[in-house]
């Protein structure tokens, strides 16, 4: 079992200042004060955390929706534990699409990467993390022996 010290979600919370990113998110997504009515949007910093966790764990929108439902592990980190409603898969998809369309995703990811580098973390994706190089056995048969094997002769006959 991982201690809270080794938990990757806890490390993410300690490493990245999501409040700093909130300003970029609100500005880039043009969130208003919702005085015109309608359902208030989910917290953009919490939604961005969802996108980060989703990418870290290679989760689909549907699986992410399931993971942030109470009493989920990710709930406390994502910031939805105090709310009765959680973002659904379409909300997650819409948020990601809106971030991409407005160019906010690129700007916020640069700030996110900057914070990681500042704390001596390197964000890597699609990398082989634990790979071992093992020497392959060398072929020690002569050309005549290889031809005999192809012709169907047994090892004892060769």
C-alpha cells in the first residue's frame, strides 16, 4: 500500500499550484460571473486536474466520470468532494474541446510544465520507464549446418 507521501495524486497536489493556473483558465475560457443565470460551470482548476489525471492514467472520459464519483480516491484531489454533482463524461469532453479550441490548453500546459520543471520533475508521456536490454543468443552454426537444419536433418545427424 502506498503512503500518502508516495501517492502520485498527493505529489501532484504538492507540486503544482493550481490556483496560479486558475487565472489562466478563467481568462482563456472566458468564464463570466454567471449573473445571467443558468447552471454555474464546474471549477476550471478542478476540471484541469481531471484532464491531468486522465492523461496520467490513460483513462477514457467515461472511466474518468466513474473515478471521480464519491467515495472515489481521486475525489479529494480533484476538488469535487464538497459538491453533490460531479462532471459527467460529456462535460469532461466539452471542457477539453473548449480548452483546445480557445488555445487555452497550450498556454496552461506550458505553465504547468514550467511548474514541474521548477520543482525538478520532468513530464514524460509514451516513454518506456522500466526497460532492460537483454543480449539475444548468437547464432553459432556454420552455413553448412544451417542448410542441413533447413533440409530437415536432426541435430544428432549434423
